[in-house]
C-alpha cells in the first residue's frame, strides 16, 4: 500500500514495472500526464488515487490486470483503455474527453461514466454501470483499428444514454431475408415430423422450417393438409383450409413467394374452381383462381395461367393466412423478412439522441 499524503500533485505517468508485486496506490488526488498508467507486471495493481488528466493518456493493462477504484476526470482530454489484460474501473469517469477501448483485454465500467464519444476498437467493453455519451458510441472498425472480434456488453441493469444511430461494426439497416418452403424432390425439410398421407408426406408439426423463425400451421380441420412433393402443397377439398404463417420473432415482412400451380380437384365443375386467398393481420388480401374450360355441359377442366413469383411487399404483419379450396396450391420460395431496420449480427440500433437503452440481463453486440 502506497499512500500519497498531498505531497505529490502531478505525475507524468504511473508505471508498475515487470516483476512488481501487488500494490495499491491511495491518498490525495493527482493529475496524470501523457505517460498514463501502465502495468507491466503480472500482478494485479490498484490505483485508488483520484485522477485528473493533464494530457491525452492511456490506462494500459499490458501484462497484468489494473483496477481503477477512484474517480477519473478526463478534463477534456482523450482517454484510451488499452492492453491485453483486463481493466476494471469502479470509479466514475467524468469530463468531456473521448474514450477509446483498444487492445485484446476486457474493460469493465461499473460506475456512472460520461464521455464525448466512446469507441470500442479492440477487445470488449463491459458496462455494468452506465455510460452517457454527448456524441457517438461506436463499436467496430475505426481508423487505424483492427475492428476484429470487438464487443460491447451491457449487463445488470446498466444503460447507455445520449446515443443516436447505430451501435455495431459496419452499421447496416439491411433487413434479414429468409427463403423458406423451397422446392423439394419428394423430400421433407429438416427439423419437423411427418406422417404418411396417401402417396405424400403430411406436415403435422409446428416446428421450425429450414432453420428459420417462421412456422406454417394448418388452423382448420377439413380434409387436406400441408404436403411436400416437389413443392409445398396447401391442399383442401370442398371445405376450405387455412394455413397460418407466423414468426417466433414477431412482426415480419411478407416479400414474395412462388405460386406454381392451382391444381384442380376431381369434380371439374364450374362451381368448384380452385382458389388461393392470402390475407394478412393488417387487412391486405389477394386471390388467385384457376380458369374453367368447359368441354361439354357439366364437364371441363381447370387450367392455371398465372404461375410464377408473386411480389407482395406486405410490411410489418403479425401473420399471413393462406386459404385454399378445391385445390392443391403448389407453392415454394417464400421470401420473408424480419420487419424494420435490422442490424447485422454485430450491432444494435439505438434511436434518438438522449434515448435510454437498458438491459436487465446481458446484451452482446
């Protein structure tokens, strides 16, 4: 334990040399210069002195961990949290300087912290307290940084406030598209269960389809079902059947699908024309029908002349119902999109300057 009894008020830097044992520096506040704080030893070192920066400087856990348990005022200078070992800052970081997290180690901020801008350019920044930025919070690739494997963690009720824009590497507002219910060669998708139905396989499970969050479920009890035989066939007879498409993630965009055919039933009568009607939770609706070609009174055949990709572009729906009657509606290639601007896997969207983003568990971005 080393105590400063107001005898030292300014230092160019603090360095723990290689081979040093565990130390705790405490006492009166000091200003710290461009040399910053460096731990070159393998032992954990603790700085309990109140610190005020007098220049741009770094806190570097080079070989061993660092603990900053006192307050740190950036005084408008930039602060870099660096090193391959870990740094824990339990005191409050204040001031209008920018904070940059670099190096492979993890820095944990458990106090109430403010900064002009915060950049995670290496390793991980773990916020268990709060971090308020008057400017930008950036996670990922920055000028001169590797931007590889970086992460921000907000946990235990921690918060990020005063942030507008995108938190994440290579910010993107591109939605995530899923193509489900593709064509099959007399096969079935994985992850679901089936039972024999005449010459086909019938879908009987509301489990995942093609490892996506989307589920297609028959909601009626009339004869028919969901068949897989070169395409996904939504079948029904005289009694119409409805098949509801939902996502475990909530609202989604119904972008398009391929309607290959509306195969007729065996009656071949004008009052049994095959139809497919699609409706959404928002009230959109569209219907396709086959054409009845009569050979002689009371008998003819059905033909479908409108096959191909159907572009829907229905945004933000909670569900889509596909209702068939007198037909096997042969469908495939449903393009479904998670609604809204969805970040890539390394990012989170924060809306509005001054907004408060909190998380009661843990959130990695």
